[in-house]
């Protein structure tokens, strides 16, 4: 049996409802001042809404932060 996040009353899928979302992922990946965002919703499109996406985006942010002097 698969778990259905959309049916959870307080989560409803858990991803941003920005339309068209796939064309705006790049905006979520950009830092906002000193604040960086990571999570499955900021991952490359092929990993969107997956655990692999959360890991990929965390690695992406770590690389950005490591370049700060």
C-alpha cells in the first residue's frame, strides 16, 4: 500500500502551489540575502518531491555556502 500525502489533512502534498512551478524552481534555488533554501521543492526537476531531491538541494546549498569568504 502506498502512502498518499495529498490525503493528509494538514499536509495536502506539502509542496508549493506556484503555477507553473517547474519553470520557477530556479527562483527557489537562489539565496535571499544570507538565507538559503533547500528541500525537495528546490531540487532539480527530475528529483522534485523526492527524498533524492532534498539531498540534491542540500548539497547545492552547501556548495554555495562553501564559496562564501
